[in-house]
C-alpha cells in the first residue's frame, strides 16, 4: 500500500473523487466531513498525508491545518479551495501547509503532490529518528564519559529503549540514574510525550499516594480542587520513579495493580481510567535483598525489572574522571566568573585515586568548590587534598607523640572523628541536603540533626555553590 490519506471536506462528491483517484494508486483513503471529526480521525488513524478543504461547516481549513501541525509538526497537510487566492495560499504556507491546490482537482497534479508529500514526510521522520538517536547517545557520552563501561551502558540503553519494557536502574547515589532514565525516554518512540520524574524518598508516605494517583476535589481534608497525579501527567510518555525501594508496602500493592491492569484510579474517584505509560524505576538499594527480607514485594520487583540496567560507580571507571572534572571545571569557571583554566596533574591524580562514595555528583561538587577557592588559573594539589578531607593530608604527616589516655577515651575520640568524617562526606555529596544525607547514612533526620549540632557541622557549609544544581532537570 502506498500510504494512508485523509480527506477533510464537506463535499461528499469531492471525497468520492479523491477515493476514485487514489485507491487505484494503492492509497488507503479515509474521509471526514467537518473540522472536528477530521482532527479526531487524524488522531485515531495517523494518516501519512492530509487534504483539507478551506471552507468547512465548523472550522476554517486554516484552523484545522494549524491544529494538526501543532500535534504532528511533520505531517504533510495540503489545503484545497474552490477559489484561487494568493493571500490565503501565503497564509497556508506560513502555517506549515505542504501545498495549496485549487478545485476542480487536476488528477495528475494531486497524485504528484501526494507522492511528494509521502516522500517528504518519510524523509523528515528518518531525519528526526536519526537526530533522536544521536541526541540520546550524545547526552550519555557527554554527561558520563567515553570509558568502555559507559559505551556498554549506551548500547544497552539503545537496545531497551526500542522496546516497551519496564526498566529498573540500579546504581549508587550520584551515578546518574535519572540521566539514564531520560536517555531511555528520549531514545524511545515516546520521546515526544512527557517524561515525568518522582523521587519516592523525598515525599512523605501520606502525600505520596496523591502525588502518584492524583485526587478528586473533596477527596480528603485540604483537597480543595482536583489534582492530576504523576500517572496522568505522564500519559503517553514515561514515568520515572526514583528511589523505588523507599515505597511503603501499601503503595507497592497499589503500584503493582496499576502495572497489571494498566488503569489508574485517583484518590476519591469512583472508577479507574485506562493508562498508557512506560515505567522506569531506580534505586540505590539491593532490591533482591529487600525482597528476601520481606521489605519489597517480589511480584512488583519482577514487574519493574523486565530489563535491568546496572550503572558503574565512578571508582570503577577512573578513566572518565579527567574528562568529567574538566567539563565541571569549565562550567563552574563560566558560572562563577573565575579565571580557572585547568587542574594540575598532581591534583588530577588525587581525584583519580579517590574512592568517590558520592560518585559523579560528589566529583562535580568538589570541582566547583575548587574553582571557587582557587587563587590562580590552575587548581593545585593542596586545594584538592583539603577538599577531599583531612584524612589524606594527615596520613602524610609525621605521627604525633603518643598521648596517654584510656582505651574508652581513645575509642570515643575515634568514633567521634569517624562520625564527623562520614557525615561531612555525605553532606558534601548531597550538597548539604540533610534529608538525603540521613537516608544515605541509614539514620533518621532527627538523629542526624542532633549529631551535627554536637559535632559543630553546618549543612550550609556544603551547599555552595549550588545555584545551578536546582536549575537543571537532569541529575547525576
């Protein structure tokens, strides 16, 4: 079959003529007799070419052209009219019309225009597909580096993006789980639909259900108006559920029901509605251990993990560190208006030898602080050593004379210093976010707050410069 063609014309004789012309040429011809039904037919049938009459009972043909082009920018739309009008032809071209033909229709001309429209549409689709693939692969390479580990990840993302599998992304904090989720979306057929992200660990359990499912007006105290949930907002696109391991058991059961039924019911709604959403989830926990310990449903785990992507930690790909550090330095120098141009080789070696428990997010934070505090055009080893913590510098110093203290005093001091270093390290990687730090340290917020107060640690010392961290939509 040559292609699918939609004719929007209130003149039934014109529609019959178009069928008589195009069906022998191998086209499937659909017809609609007003603007609204034409728009609905286009959405349902997704034709390759549309012919729309300028004068329709309900909408102007140019309005139909504009609405169709808003939904499908590369759809070839040909305007038909019984009166030649240069002004209208120009306006149709400005709105993105593919061509402008006058009635009575010339059989040879309209077939040539239709075939040219098909070829142009196919070429545009091919170009957009190529751009989409290059963009998805380019983003990962640009954001993560060019090591063999990253290249392997890019290949796996490319493979799963073409499917409609649910994807589970595993990786330590700061390895770029949301970045990879976004790459899966951008490389999929859903790339022109919404990508909606939700951090399941950042919202209290009593509010998370409303965030996910939405609610009707009056569903509970404070529900003064109807609210769409993340499922509804992601319709046709991708829903990214970060830190899925923090989901409460009751919500795990409801999420499983959504995955199985492909329907979602808002809080307070009387019935469920169909849903077309792809799920990508991520966690820095070992979900299989959570399943074995009874903390996570096995059936939900297998629903989410139709395909698993495991992200390498930064310490497992040290060859990417010079590239990443250089990119972060360049970005910070421009943002902070600092004349820093490079990182000294000795400083770079320190960066490559460090274990990076906070991964790329921690590296970015350290480089930004180095740019801010550097006194010349090059980041020196001493500054990097200071930023990476006192332990490395202390290990190079002569041992201090022995101090006669009890074992309990020695243990208390050592424990206090170990807690200080651990808390500072995690706060550095979370840019001073105490809620995230508490989760990373597997303690509650109040306990962390009290310990920070006793140790004289201030979260504000770790959250600068962080101006651009909240402005970006893709996170490491």
